[in-house]
C-alpha cells in the first residue's frame, strides 16, 4: 500500500498538486480496460467494415463469367457452336441476359477475356495508394474519426458512380477510385477502435471489426442474388449504406481518439473524451487529473502548421529499429494479402453454385475470427501469426498434390482443404493487423497500419493474374500460394513479441521504454545465473 502511494505521489507535479497520468494509466485505473462505453464505441466504428467488405467482394458477382449461353440463329449448330468464340455476333446470347454482369454486357470473352481481370487489379492498386494517403491524414491534421468519415462518403459516391459506367475503361477507372476511397475504412477503424482499450482486451477488440467484415462478406450474396439480372442495381444498393452510416451513426455518436488528440496537443479535449467514457462505465475521473504528454508532443506534429520540425514519419524512416520492423511487416503482409484475397477471388472457378460458395467462404471467416480472438487472449502474437501462415501454406501445397493426381477442381476433398487453408489465412490476416497496431507508437501508428495495408493490397492486386493463370495450371497457382504463405510465416519470426505491451505515444518514448525493458530482462537473466 505504501508503495502504491509512493508511485501516486511520483505522478504529481509540484504545482497545484495535480495528478498527471498517461492515457494508458487513465484507461486502466479510472475508465476501465473494456467497459460499456468502449463496447459501444467499438461497435459503432466497426460497422463501417461491412462497407469495406462489400466494396472488395462485389466484383465476384458483378464481374462473374455467365454460366451458360444459347443459340438464337440458324447458324448456331455443329462444331462452331461448342464455344461462343466460334460464333458470329447476333447468333447467340447469354442465358441470364446481357446485363447480368460486366463480362456479359461488354463481351469480355475470348480474345478480350483478360480485360475482365483489370477492374479488380486496379481496385487493389487504388487501395494501395489510398492507404498511404489516409494513413498520413489520420495521423496528421485530419484525425481518425474524420478520416473514416471522408472514406465512407467517398466510398458511397464512387460506388454509385460505378453503376453508370459506359464501358470497361471507365468502369476500371471508377473501381480504382473506389479502392482509393475505401482504404481509409480498414486502417482508421482498427486504430480508432483499439486506442481506448486496455492491454488485456486490445487483441480481442482488434478482432471485433473483422466480425463485421465477415458479416459484410456473408450479406453480399444475399444482396446479389435478387439483383442477379442487373449488376448496376447491386452497386446502387450498396452505395446507400455508407452514406446513411456517415450521417446517422458516425458523425453524431463516434468520438475522436484521445491518444490522437493528446499527441496533437489538445489534451483538454482528450480528457473530455476519457471523462465521457468513464461516466458511461459508471466511473469518475479525479478532478485534479491531467494527461501526461509524451516527450515529443512539444513538437505537436506541426507539419500541417508549417513549423520547421521533422515530422514523425520522417523520424520513423530515420530510426533504424523502426525501419527494420516496418520492412518485415510489409514483406510479411505482401505474402498474406496475396494468398488471402487470391483464395477469395478463386471461388468462381470451383464447380459449385457461386452464391452458395461465397456464403460458405464467408461463414469460414466467422470461426476464423472467433478462434483468433480466443487465442489472442493467451497466445503470443508472433506464434499465432506464424502458425496460421504455415497452416495456410501446407493446405495450399496439399491442394497442389490433389491437382497433380488428377482430382477434379471443386471436388469435396479439395474444397475441404481449401476451406481449412482459407480459415488459417483469414486468422493470419486478422492477427497481422493487431500485431502492427502494437508494434508502433501513436504518432505513426495509422501510417504504419497504412503501410501494412499497402503491402497487403499490392499482393492482392497481383493475385487475380495468378487466378487466371491457374485455370490452365492449378498446381502452379497452389504452389505459389503455399510458398508465399510459408515465407511470410518465417519472416514474422524476426518481429518482437507485443502481447501485454503498452501502446506508446511517440517513437522516442517507445525506444526508451523498450530499451529499459531489454536491460531489465538481461539483468534478470544475469541474476538468475
């Protein structure tokens, strides 16, 4: 008891006997590690992940290869009728009509078939660029909440405009814009959700958003099936949802991150947010409480104000340990993004009903998120990620052997192995985001998550090409998926463990605290010897 009093006095300054604590200490000691207020905040923020899922997966249906066609002319007979490529225009038509998908409407078959992969590839490239832009804005002048708001509004606008595309080129351009716009949802929602959570619950809460992504994944075939005769209608329906969310949920009810407010020098606003959280949890902050500002907050990240200080991002690239850490995270993310999105895009090549197959894959996401959430409570991040990546790689390689032995694609044994591999890839994908949040401090956290997002999107943008190539050589595609996943798992072993570690505010603070922690561990080992 005397020791606790001594620590408390040590946190008080000499003027006015004011209690000065870090955000972590306020959350743990007064607000609550994870109470009702944080649950409401996390839920409201995570709803936006549904739109992220819709944007990414909508092309599975809108850009799908029509299942059948029929003859409408006398010349439609004989060997020429075996494929539409041997038919004259006007002698055949798609059974589902020309408006069922972009491929049917714009004739993206035969010598134009590779154009069908263009919209998906440029969508992920747009996400790559958007991740960098929104990451900087969210860490800088815009903040977490307004970055999510801007991303949702732009997403609604670009999805709606996509429904009016007159040709494949305008369609691809708008898909690029849509990918750019939705990039802010994933990275900013994750950071905004976890920055007011105590250490014990941070991993589980970080997984919370992926439940909503899975919900969006599961809902997209339910929306797509009634609109299967017109791909434009599907785009118009899903464009309404982010607009309504921005107006009626995000703007009035979601609060800004107190950590971002503090790092920006707005300590009173940060304290007000924490005070509201404590009140909703049935608690109260001490009247004399003030927030202890991190060491480099004096600079206040004033790159937006024009002062001659190095920005936190410049400091990141000048800090050796941070550069090594960022490089490993990005290389790891490239492999996982390639595999995770590649498996999802490959569902139309399975010999099952498209809507049913997508729904099954969506349901695989839910146990993957649940298992990840449970394991994060008592398992090291590095071990959980690497094990999931290795399991994904092994599953893909097993699928390769099925293909080599002549198993028909879409057969039940191969589908079961793919299901296991996809669940493992989903777990690795989700855990990597949580890992990245804990590896870097507040003033560059959004930027680092955006860099991870860019590496994931870079891998995703290349995966459609392998999916197309895999139609003629499935063994090779499974081999590439497996090897990249195993390499990603190996690279993660060079990252430090972050379980139960605090969230630091600045690079200087993190370097100092981690150095002290390393010295304490070394001293403890020497004492034991």
